[in-house]
C-alpha cells in the first residue's frame, strides 16, 4: 500500500493532456493500486493519474455501489444520454465545490489492469465520477466547466 501525494491546483500537470498507455507493465499496475489506496485514504470517489503527477490515461473510481473499485486504462466515453446538474468537488481543489452539468448516463470503454477491454455503464453519481475523472485526463477541471463555483468551507458553515 502506497499513498501518493495528490497534486493541487494550480499545478501545471492538472492542465495537461495525459498520454495514452501503450503497454501495461507492472509499473502501470502499481500506479493503479497506489491511486486506489490514495483515493480511499483521501475519502474520494475517483482519482486520475495526473492528480498524482503522472501524465498517463488511467483512472480509478469507487462510488460505493455494486461496481466496487473500477480501474480503467485509456478510458473513453462511447455513449451518453440525459442530463444532470449537481455539486462536484475534487481532491486537487479541496476548498471548492461547483455546480456542474453532466450526462445522466455514460458508457465508458477502456482496459483493465491486465489489458482486457472492459465496458462500464453508469448513471447518476457513477456517471458523474467517470466524466469528472476522464476530464482530468484531458486537462479539464470541474472549475473550468462549472456553472457556479463556491467555497465549500463557507457552505458547510451555513453561509
């Protein structure tokens, strides 16, 4: 188990496009394991490799549903439908939340840790998390697309 340091905004790596993973090596598999450990340690529901300073197209997501931990290499959204507007936060921008419009349901294709192609369809929170993490791979933060951004600490104090 290795907890990695989560890169925080305004670090440049968060604004860069991640590179495709061309070969799944033990280092890539260790990265996925470390990312999951880091996400759980930080009480997050998703983490993308750029958030730990690695510009590779890899994400982990666990929203606490029947899917459990989802590890995706080179994920891409192949279908989406519906619309939802909801609050998002980010482990790389700890003080802020935002109202972000996303698809209600998405289907994502990618590779698992062994290089096998997998397809995941998720709705509501899972769809939101998948879209959020894939955005990270393209250098897009929720604050770039939010309709409203607010300080989470003020909101928690009831202001």
